[in-house]
C-alpha cells in the first residue's frame, strides 16, 4: 500500500479510500514500509484464499485498529467574497 512513509501518510490514504476523516492517534514517528492486502470490490481470484476486509487487514497485518469517534479540528468558513477591480 505505502512504502517508506510516516503513519500520517497511511491515515491520509485511508481518508481517501474510506471517504471519511481519519485521525492518526498512534503517536508513532519515523517512516515505515507498509503493505496491506485486503478484499476490494474486484472479484476474487479462483483458487486463492479470500482476503480480509480493510479493517481486519489493518489489525492483523499492522496491529492498527480503526475506531469510529469524534475529534476536534480547525475549520475555516468563508461566508462572502468579492472581487474588487484593481488598477494595473
């Protein structure tokens, strides 16, 4: 999945994959070579063992667990914007 990257990169990749916010609460620093194989929407390969779900694969392969919860983060809200002409 990800090679030579910080855990925050895994969180970003999961955020895109899951189309949901993912917050890294591992406290791990440094870079890691991460490989996770999981069942996708693609059909299974004949004579191959079935792959686990993403959540199960993360827990079995990396020892990481996805948990639903709430987190606080900063949000910037732009309520109005105008384009004012300027002289050249």
